[in-house]
C-alpha cells in the first residue's frame, strides 16, 4: 500500500552546499568589483571638483584686480597706480594681491592662514606687472595720457590636495603718462 517510496539518501554528497558556496563567491566578486568602480568614480569626481575650485579661485583673483583697475588709479595702494608710479621711477615691481574672506586687496601673496573660503581649503592670489611702455592716444594732448598694458597672473591653490591652477589675463588701461601723481 505504500505507493510513494523515498529515494535512498546515500547518493547525495553535499552538492547543494557546493553550488551555494559558488554562487556566494560570484556575488562577492561582483560586490567587490562594484565597490572598486564606485571608489574610482568618486576619485574622478573629487579631482574634477578640486580642479574647478582652483580654476575659479584663480579667476576670482584676476577679477579682483580687474575690478580694482576700473577704480580711481590715484587711490593710495591702487594696484595699477603703484605699478605705474614705480615704472615712472624706472622700477618694474610686481604688485601682489591675496584674496581672503575679509580682504580682496591684501598687498602680499597669501600666507599660510590666508584662505578664500570658510572651510580653509582654497587660496587665491594674483601678481600684476606693467608690460612695456605706454602708447600715446590720438585726440589727447601729447604726453598727457597714455595706454598702458598690464599682465595679471591669478593663482588658485588647494594646499590640502597639493593642487593649483594658474591663469593669465592681459588688459590695458588709460592713465596719465609719466610723473608720480597716479
């Protein structure tokens, strides 16, 4: 009366366990591979972000000089006024600026604690010099006004990532020619 007979157990030797372990190894390999890809992509994204931040810091330093250049050149400490005064005295001296949270006209290169951002990650500085001589302007009294060319080098830096970015901007400005009254 017993129509259902069970197969003898002596034929199974742990095949299900071996298959389960193989599947577990495959899943682990896929997981490790996905994790490595994710870490690699995060490094690429961080590099892009650092590069963008240093580029923008260098551009900010140049923009601060350019903004100052649009102002009154006779103002004491003016970046272009100082450069032209020294040029009229026969000196060519680089005019440095550090851009910090509290001061966009700091007249030196950035020191160890001078940062642009609130997280103390990014530094921004610039160096400006008069390039060549002046050229007279048509329509002005001879020798009264001239067109001067300037070169500003902006530098953005992230010391914690050992990364920097250097940008160069050339521009010109009309100013009185000669003398020390800039």
